C-alpha cells in the first residue's frame, strides 16, 4: 500500500472513518526535514500495509486541517485510531526510524 494523499475533501473518509489506525504526515514541499523523512514514511507504509494506513497532508493546501489538529511545526506525524488523535511526533527525532516504528507498534497494538 502506498502513502495516500489526503486533503479536506477526503480526510474524514480516509482518516477519521478508517477501520485501521492511520498515521498522517503533515508536511509542505518547501520543508527540508519533511523531505528527509519522506522515504522512511513511504517504506513504513509498505511495511505496515493492512495494519496501518499512512497518509500525507500538505499543510500549505490544507490550512484548516493543520489548524484543527494544532500543527505548529512540520513535519508532524499524527496517529489516529477510531477517528481520534491518540499520539503525535513533532519534527524529526534523533533516531527517526526507531522512534516512529516504536510509536506505530504502540498504536497498532493498542486496543
């Protein structure tokens, strides 16, 4: 499963109504740290296909969603389950793969 592009037209259906947990990458094209973690986000989307949906949301084109979810800095990864925000990672962690994988495992393992 590839990363799904979401925006205001499909956010509710793809994220809030998803049957499985969702990790949304709030990003912008000009954001260098966003580009740094993009390949990792893509790889994790494939690695966790069927257990976690991975989506990307361009904050420049979707200001209202960035405001709604209090995204003040990018990249921000927000984890949703059953339509609710359950956690977030702001910025690029020192060990991005370890930190993000640990958070994914917590999210998909939580009942």
